[in-house]
């Protein structure tokens, strides 16, 4: 083997010496080919996504360009992977980035019809087209796509290429990528999709502006069921699975994304915008604490107390396992303000300690009247937050209203 390799190397060197001009041109073309593909294929902004400690979606914030585009996942669910390959590119795992047989067939059919009725693009070429912002379909552009597709095959594995496609495929409106489409159309994560749901999302990017849930239902149903039949014929799914899948209804209305920890999302987005962050939050506890916040808000708002915050920390490891930044109030009471991270008066924190200390020393009772009157101490004039005075007020009331003047006097 070593002798054969040495002989081949010698033959190659001899050819280069005899054909120096051709060798130089070939070297230049090779360099151009190597650098033809951008290092970062997609420059689009992504949504900010936060997950619980077990990978459940807690909340998400739309990308800066107004598109719901989740950051790419490391892997693609097997059901969707099989659906997209059998629908778009059956020979995906065997070609070098383009399929010459499919391209020839497409050219013949398009010439016969006098218009574009079939595309010969592979999944790899579609990834390139998406990265090039869906430029006009011409034979010259097809040639560029083909070259870049082969370069992409050298750079990434087949699994990575499918992941790129799944993350950037259009699904109508401002929905981009499999992850967001799964939530938007079915209200679940992509790995929870059934065969029928996976087939639906496999056929949607083929014509996102024409076919989307709520319109063209007959055409969408026909495409989905044709794909399911193909999967059955190829023995990917069994007969019972096929019969149950074709009976599943199509999605009729979009689902809203979970917003279980919106204030934590805002906090993380300040430093990790456009990323997928796995937090230490326990989703079951977070849901329970959200319920508790709702209950106390409903109780306290009767007394004009509209804001509250709850943060639960595991004292064993100091992980934040629940984060509620504010009550479920309205905009008039600043529901979007994260009280946990908001600056506050450290003086007010001392008031309960002062009250407890005076109770302990017998200098005060809860209903002892304390003075809330204009006061000046060596040129210092304390003021209440509302710039008013209550006169004689019970000590516990002064504490609950966080009055400054009685506290200073005490």
C-alpha cells in the first residue's frame, strides 16, 4: 500500500512539472472552491429561548427581525428526518450534494411544460438556497447552488445538513424552522410530533406561501397523505400506524408559545440574546409558584397592592428553581417590570427590623400612635413617598405603608 501511494505521488509530481500552467490554474480554482462557502452560513438573528432543567420550554422572545426563528438544535427528531428525506430527497444519504438524475428529469419536465413544474434540488442545495435568501431560480443560480452544495457536504455531516434545513425552513408568515412550527401548529416540541404531524411539517416548506394551516386544506391533506402512503410502502411505518395517521386532523389555528417565566426571559435576553439557554428552573415548581402568585395577587389587589415577586432557591446548591418577577397585573401597574432585579430603597428594608426591635424592648406596641407630621432634624427634612402627612398613625399602619417620617422619629 505504501509503495502504491509513493508511486501515485511521483506520477502526480511528474504531471505537475510537465503542466505547470494547468497546475497553477487548478490550484487557484481549488483555493476559490475551498473559500467559496462562508464560514457562517446563516447570519439571521434568532429568538431567545429559555428551557427548564429538564429541557421543557419556559418562554421565548421573538428575533430582532420579527421572525420566530429558534436557534438550531443539535439533532433532528427521527420521524421528521425520515419524512423530509422521503418527501424532498430520497437519495440524500448517497449523493455528494446534488443529484444529476433528478436534475436531468427536472430539466426535461420543465422544458416540456414551458415553465418550472419540478425542481431537482437536493436538501443540501435547499440549505444553500435558504442561506442565499432564495435568489431567483435560474440555471446559472442552480450551478452556483450545486458547487456550494458539494462544498457544504465536505464541511458538514449529513445529520448537520438536515439540522440546518430544519432550523431555517419557511413555514408561512413569520414562522421559521421546525421547532417553532411544532409549537405554532401543534403546541408541542418537535420530538413529541406524531407521524401525521411530522409529515405535515415536512410538506409545508415546499410551498409555505400557498399552503398553511387554515387554507388550502384539501391540497395540504393530499400532500400529507401521499407522503404517509410512501412511508408505508417503504415499510418505514406499519399498516396500523398509517391508517391512524391519515385519520388525524390538520391543524386549524395557531397555538401560543408558553410564557411560564417571562421575567426570567427578559433578564437572560439582556446578556444572551438569540441563544437557547437551559436554566435551573423546575417547570412543575414554576407552574405552582405562578399559581401562588396569582392567588396572592387576587387577594392583595383588593387593598391596592398590585405587585409582588417570588424567587425560590435550592439552599443545597444555590440554584434558582423558580422565578416570578412580578404579579399577573396590568400595564397600568407595570406588570413587565422585574421586581427581583429592580433597585429598591435599602432604608425601607430596615423598617421591619426597627419595628421588631422596639417591640422586643417594650418601647412600642402595634397600635401605639406615632407622629407623622412635618419634621426637621438639624437641617434634614424627611419626606414620605407621597409627600403627605397622616398626623397620629398606629405604628403597624406606619410600617405597612412604609412611612418615612415615623421611622426616622422612632
